C-alpha cells in the first residue's frame, strides 16, 4: 500500500494520506479520530455512539434537512460511526463534487450543532437498539463474555453503551466530548481516488488547514491492566437455541514500537482464526456443522485492537446439544495446542487469508479505509507489507507455540434453557448462573 499512498502531516497536526487510483471517477475519504469508545469515561458509556448518530444532523448554519439535501443531490454518501479505538467519518462522491463534500465534512467535524430534538430522538433509538440486542441470544452471550473478560476496561461495554447511562446523556455531554477529543492533532484523513495527490492535498488544506488546536492537550486515556479470572457464566433464558461462546485474551495489534515477536503472535493468531472459523471450509464449520450436524451457526473471530483483544469461538445449537458443543469447541481449540495442524492445512489457511486480504484492497473506499486504519492504530503504511510477510512466514512450530501461549483457559459464556444449562455442572463444576453479583461492576 505504501507504494501508491503518500503521507503528509499538516502544520496543525492532521495526518493526511493520499492514494492515487485513477481507475474510476470516484473519491473516497475516511477520517479517523482518536475518539473511540475506549476514550469515553465509564459514567458516559455510549456518548461516542450518540455523538456519531447526531454528528450529521446539523451545524450552526445547516439543518439536518439541509445536510441531507446537499449529500443526496449529488449522489454522495456521508456518515459517521464509532469503533472501540477510533471515531470514523466516511465520505464517497464523484470527483467534481469532492471539494464541496469535503468542506461539508469539515464543517460537521469542526462545528456540529447537536440539536436537542435530534439528541432526544437518537437517544430513544439507541435505547431501542440496546433492548433489541438484549433480546438476541448471541448478543446476550457476547455481552456477558465481554464483561467477564475485560472487567473495568472500556472494551467490556457495547459501543451502544449502558442503558442506565444512555438515559442520562445530554447534549452537554456530546459538546464536552467533542470539545475534548475532536481536534486536528488527533485526526487522520485518508483519501483514495482519481484526483492527483497534489490537488487532493490542497483541497484538504483548504477545508481543514485553518482548524486550530486548543491550547490544552487532550487527556490521555488511563486504562488499567486487564486482570480477570477465566470463568464459566450461564445465563438461563427460554430460547429455542443455545449459544456457547469461548473467549481467550489475545494480544493487541503490535505497533512499530513493539517487538517483532509481539507482531508475529498477532499474525499467527489471525491465521489460526482463519483456519478455525473463516467461511464454509473452516475447521469448525466442517467438523461441527457438516459432519456432526450440531450447529446452526459456528465461527470464530479475533478483532484487531489497540489493547488486548479477544480470540472467540462460538456456536449456536439446539439446547440438548449444549454439552457436546462446549466439549467440541474446547477440543477444537485444544488440538491447536497439541500441534496437530498439518502443512497442508497451514498452507490452505495462508492462501485463504492472504487472498481475502488482497481482495479487501480493491475499491477506493477500501484503500482509503485500510490506509487510515493502519495510521490511527500507529502501525504505519509499512504494515501492509509487514502483515503479508508475517503471515507467509508462520510455521507449524509458531502455530503450536502461539496457541499454547494464548489459547489454554477460556472464559465461557452460555445462554439457553435453564434445564440444559443445569446439566453442565459436572463438565463445568464452577459455572456461575448469572445474577447481579457475578460480573465485575
């Protein structure tokens, strides 16, 4: 990626990455801010999601309808979202309208109005989304797993926030968070498209160059060490399927400041995740669903995070299969620690992962996203090549060693009918049935 992208830091501290891709008359921009859910205090959990929902609903000079008409009249797309480690604004338009849309994006980021009526509406919609999430067995199981694994860390809470907190959030909370974290020296603007890089950079300067940083530095997030004890937690619910979820604390993505071994561990776990749970040919899908007919849904994921992440395997199954699902998932992860991966399986996983990785860098939107993402995670554009090299160099010995290091004792989250969960006492003798005293506050 660093062969087609160029990085510049403006005088006010904004990092600008421009990739020239003249294949189509499209310009895509991704604007990343160091203002994710990990930056919000616990007593304001959900403020970043609410801010993202309201950001495009008005400025001092534009109403929500004005903004919508400006975007839709030229067929552009413009929206905001929040992730664990960053706040993201996304823009896509044809090149003749890019300057106009970039100025609109700058106005939204720099001076959103946060109209009271819009804040009230989005707060109600967020509470509805939280309730909906709490009615889905997978959402319930994952929420329990996060809390069990992360304790007091912000990663323990859904990006939607805590319902009790969201109810109390006000326009002033959004204004204060915006004033604190939305500033040039925390912003990465990544753009890919057909306009030449020099002209693209000049357009960014015109829209953002006069944005000044506050005198005071933004506060650094003080995140305590994640110290939690693996435990099995059961949440009895009258559901038609049971959810079994195993989570292992896994390494954060390693920046250039960290050791080569840390970066290699991350790449190796990405490869093991692909082998276990990526697609219809993955080990879990073939063994648990195709051969044994146990799973409605079965997969694995390992998110890229600035702080320690989760390596998660899960299955949705008939309630009467809960025991065998726990045993089966645990056995599939444990076999990686036993070194049973074959050279052919390792090679196939590498081919699949690297193929999907290459296909994820085809469009301007994809290119803009991945370049900005690497920068906001402090990886640098060089990570594009480094990741491919790290995956390619993983050996069978690496796979066994890393699996043994991280995938030994899981946190377990179970959701399903009480009668079936009660039968797991001998398999999970220390299983705790969920109540208000079990999880970290």
